[in-house]
């Protein structure tokens, strides 16, 4: 790539993207040598210690210039219009459970570009391709795309069965560098999907990590394989994952039972069309069987039976209850542990009642394609609730760190404002702004 020694934000390539230039023009313009990005600094590792009660991500998330990397032959350079915060941004900025620079150092043994003193974060993005590597066949400059988060090399034979089984699987912008919370991002061609034409940049940027993860957990053949009529208990049902989980359950003929932590979130859940809502504050103590029994009784009171599937990502605080309340022969599908990794549960309720615990991580490219198709058809809607400028990425991550949000939190990069990027206005009108912006109107 040719380089221009000008910061990205004011650079003519960025300006041309914002102006809607065609691919041929974008290819003629030089790529800047540096670009603006939300990043960590290796020197900040150790900022927090075990005695810190508040590991404030604003202390370690910096926004400033970083060097522009070279492209590998199977990669593209994306001018990012918008990105989104995921919980892995919080983990990264608190250096837990391990500093992400350890991931970059290990990756650097095979790809030295990633082992840098700065780590550009972000596992979601929507934008415009401005450069392609020489081996990229299906994409070209000017294409509008969203990114999926799985970064897979593909030489591992297991990856041909399921990309998530590949030994070299990495989470983009978490276990790799050059992520989506920036003016430019580097992604593999196999991460790319067409941007849904009826969505704004910030709406398009917020979906893929959480929506595809929920799809694999509930619908994909490697997850719980929900069928019509299944009762599904969803923890954090208005969160980043839960908001998509509820939609997938309803679309697939399941019966969602959403668990939330406030009256406002309960109201939002009902507006989403979730018929059964549980206020978690009624079950403060879920540490023993007494609390589990009360929760199970409430589910049965609402729907008349125990859940066939429990949708789990909160971890330590809820896992024992999840194993208990799942019906005989039911499943607990888990993709995370935001409240802690060490889980305690009564194994008698697992083995004697023939229940299953299913581990689920991210989504492979085909699963991402399927969920992006649902979004593009207007069958799954964004859960975007708030949007911050890139300069305030620290504040955006802070909101997620303390659960001061519903759904997803977006970040504008090159997009000069909200509401831009819509191409299919007719589909947007058929769906309705009230549905597309439902989470934006939540208290």
C-alpha cells in the first residue's frame, strides 16, 4: 500500500469514504501512515491490582494515533463508519483474566504485525472496504460490509468441520490487533458480510458478535437446537446477547421467559413481545437450592412447565440455578461468565435428570451468514440503545462495565453523525422506526 503521512480523520481517503466515493476512486487515494483508534498501551499493564475495588476502564482506554499495518494477502482494509462495545472490551481494558498483550505476543510468533506496544480493540464494525489483499476474490474496494468476529486461519483440518474448532481460532479485536474501534480496521476476507441495506451505520455495527453468538447457542446444530414450543429461560434478556436471544426464540416458535433486573427493563422486554418476564430482584439469593426452587416455581407458574433450554452467559451468580431449573433432559447452553468463571452447581440435578451443559463460543462463518441474512430481511432487529463518538470510547465501555445500558452500545468512527448509511428506505419503512429504534427509546 502507498502511504500518506497524514492522520486518518482528516485524510482525503477518509473524506472520500464519507462522501460516498466509488471503489475506483478509493483505490487511487493513498492510505495514511497512522490512524485514530481506541487502544490499550502495553505500559499500562499493571495499572490495576487485586485490591482495586473499581477497575475503571477509562484509565486504560486511550484514543489516539497508531501505525497503519500492512495488509496480508487474505485481508482487507476497512474504513470504519461505526463500531460497538462488547464485554471483551471491558476485559481487555481491565487486563483480565489476562492482559491481551499476551495474546498478541503469542500471535506475533506467526504474524509479527500484531505484537505491538498498542492494541487496537473492537470486535464489531461496519464500514467500506478501501483496500484488498491480492488473494481476496469476493470483495472489492467500495463494498459496504459488516464484520464477523471469528478470526480463523483455516489450515487446521478441524476448522473444515466447524471454524470454531480450529486450534488457531481468535476473537478479532480481542486476541488480534487492528480491531473495529477505530477509523480503519484490518479484517480477513472470511470475516466479511454485506451490510444490511436498511440499517444505519451504527445499527449495522452493533449486531454481529452478539446476534451470531445467540444464533449458535439457540438455533445452530452445535447449540441447544431449539424447536417450536420449547420454553427458553434467558438471563439478562435485554442485554447485548439476551436481546437477540429473545428475538430468535420468538421467531423460531419458542416460548421466551426473560429474566431482567429492573422494572424499566421488564417494560422493554414486554415491548419486544416477550410474553413472560421475571424480575430478578425477587430472587436475590440464588446461591442455594432454596433460591433455585423459588425461581423454578415462578417459571412453572408463568408457563406451566420447566425450561427446555436455559440461555446462560452470566456465570457464577446464576449457573447453579440454571442447572436446577432446566427440565429433565433439558439443556443449559453457556457462552460466557460475566459474573465469574468458577461455577458451583449440584451435579445430582445434572446427571440424575439427564440434563446437558453445552459450551458455545462465538459463531462460525456460515452461522454468521445465516444471522446476517435474518437481519438483512428485517426479521431480527438491532438492539442499539446508545451511541458515543470514538473520542468517548472509554465512557461507552464504562457504561457496559457497570451494566448501565440495555442492548448494545455503539461507537461512531468516520461517520459524521447518526442516521446515515441507509440504502433501502422502503424496507426500513415497512419494518417501522418504532421496531428498529426500540432500544433507543428505552429509559
